């Protein structure tokens, strides 16, 4: 039987249909892990202080440059560099909240938006000044190209680590939230800052610690952002939109929802790209809108707002 | 010995003056009730003492130490805990977590622990893992009182704990007060329910329009005098 070559271009992978779709979905789930890492810090900060941080994507890029500097200047392994960067970013987040963002919080939602929007511009331009517009990459010594055969599907070691880190980060954040005194204080402050004050909680300090924790997650996200692909000072905002979408379709304030949201966008993007490479980005946004149409409050909204 | 004192305490909401110089004293271990109609300034008074509203430093003193200008978390740390009006439980926290957070700012040894609060209100132990706001109004009030007790306060401020509750439930809650008093805490009870206030308190202050209009021991105050101080009319 002669090969029907005319049809091959229309259908994706007609030679092995089922397996390729499985592969596509697996890659999408792994990509979702990266988006969940982008989004977890955003979700945390929004959940506790109702602050929408428009500079979140730029803070990820800033952390990526910090890791890059540690790798190139000190010759550290990127994973070790990320560990070193975590306390630095925690301190930076703590100071940012104490010195700047706490002053913007109040009944009016506009000041935090304006200030973080401005912060986004400041970070981008400072990075541009310091590192030029050249795109950079963190080299992880060959692990980027390593892959594992899991059943019928080949998966990259880095994407696998990314998803595993996202799950671990969310497990750890949930433990912090639901098993510790600090976590109780986070939730109480989120519910009612005035009454939290009557319990001896100082909301401004709680917010500073929350932003510090969010910056630790940002550092993990930065490690995988920087080793996976090139980045430059203007990369942040395009990452921010996926993070926002993941947070919103997951349900505001729910960390597991954020992971689910990240995975939905990741799968939609890889499936869209498999059908037609031009549809990758669009498919993610369409999936976002479709979930919002079906579940306007997201998949796992918290019981109380 | 005077534990807590206010001297010429004035409070404002913007241009609106809510308190016009309140002088009040509370001895260690004493139970005092503050009664008055809506808008008399009772809640404002408690909010001033607890640090939600900032005042002149000398307007409120604890054992002579000026605390009027301190913020709420600093006031709690000194041993003044508040049961706020409307209970204000944390909706994201379970019953037990609401109790635990009561000692966040003042974790000191004393008579009140999770166990002794559950001993005071046994129904809470059965429902310890339920979201606090899923309880009935009376049980929520028990959580709010227990939460304040968890800091082992020297002064317990109770704002309108009978508000919106059935009389039988109010009786149950007030039945806990002798044991709270035995633990050594001085208690300030703000009430609109005059009968309840007179039964539980050793001394009563009556407020009207931001001023103290009457004070004394319940047995020494005539109904007419309370009426006049409460409503501002001479019956």
C-alpha cells in the first residue's frame, strides 16, 4: 500500500497517534509545574494581604539574575546558588514589604497596583542598566538536556524537577499555612487585621514575612526559568500573565488550585502547539477564558472571601 | 489596689468626639460592668483601652504605667485581652485554631490552656476541628471568650457578649464568669442588658453620650437613678 503522504501534514503524528498525544499532555503537565511556581508566590501574597503584585514576574527575573551572578562570580552549581539566593531574596522581600508595600495597603486597591507597576519598571530598567538587553541563560552543566524514559514517554530531567519542586513548594507552603503558628497568624490576618491585632499579631510584620516567603518561592521559580530558556530584563511581564491566569482559574487563595491552574495552562499550550505551533500561546489563554466561563470563581475557591 | 485606670479619656472619630473625659478604675480581680444605651460610648471606651484607638499616653494606665498610646498588639502583651463586639472569630481558622491564636502575642503560663478552656466550655472540645464560624451564636461567643482567656489576661474586656443571643444561651455563658473570676482576671463587661450587668458586677458605671453619668455598687443604686443615668430622663 502506498503511503498517503498528502494527509500527513494535516494530522499531527499520524504514525503513532495515541502515544504522541500522551507525550504532549505529559510535557504540558511538566510545563504547568513551571507556571505553578511562577504563580505560587503571587497566590500566597494575594491570599494573605489582597495585594496584587504587578512586579512579580520582574522579581522572578531579578532572582534569575541573582542566581546567574552567583553562578558566574562564585562558580557555584545553580542549585547551590539558588539555595544561597533564597535567604537574600527573603530579606529583599521582607524589606520591600516593610519599607514600601505596607504603606500602600488600605481600603483603596489602586495604590498597590500603581506602586508595583512602577516597581516593575524600576526593576526592568535597573536590570537593563546592569546586565544590558542581551539574553542570558543559567547553565546547569548538561542536566538541561538529560532525559528519562518513563514508560513510553521521554521526559526531561529539568522539567521533571520543575514539577517536583512546584509540588514540594506547595506542600511546604500548605504545611506552613495549616500546621504552624505563623500560618495561623497568616490566615487570621487575612481574615481580619484589626481583630488579629487584638491577638497580638502585628499585620505589617506578618505581611513582611509572607512576602519574604513568597520571594523564596520566586527564587525556586527563577532557577527553573533561568536554566530552561533564555531570559532578559524584559522577560518578567510575559511570565506574569501565565502566573495570573494560573492563580485565577485555580481559585484565589488556594495553592493546590494554583498548581491545577498552572497545569491546565501548560497542557493547553502544549496541546495547542501540537495541533498548530501558532496556537500555543492562544490555546493557554482560551483555556483560561473557558475555565472562567464555566467556573467564574475558579476551580477551588476558598470558602470565604 | 488599682490595676487599670482611665483618666480624662477622650476619643474621636475624625471630627466626631465619642468620649468626653472618662475616669474609670478597676482593681485587680474586680468585675466591673459598663452599661448604657446605643451610642453611649461603651464600645469606644473598650476600643481605646485595648489599643485599637490611640489616645494620649496618660489617659490609660496599667499599674501606673501609661499605655494609652500603645497599639493593640502591645496592649495584649501586657495582659489586657478583649472579647470584641460581634465575636469577630477568624473564619479561616477552626475552633481550636481560634483558641490557639489567642496566645499568639502573650504566651505565658497561667490557669488558661486549651484543656482548661475546654473544661470551661466542654461543647467546644467536641467541635474543635469545625470552622469557628460554623458554630451557633452562643458557641461562637464561647470561642471568643476562650480565645481571649488563652493569653491568661490580667484584664478581660467583654464587649456586648449577650448581643443577639437567646436568654437561655446568655445564662449559660454568664455561668462561666465565676470561674473566670476565680482564675484571678479582672473583668470589664460592657452590656446593654442592665439586669445581667447588675447580677455579675461588683461595681457598675453607667454611660450616656460619651460621659459617665453614674457609678456605684449594684445594691446601692436605685432603679430610678439608673434609669435617669441610662436614658437621661427623670422617671
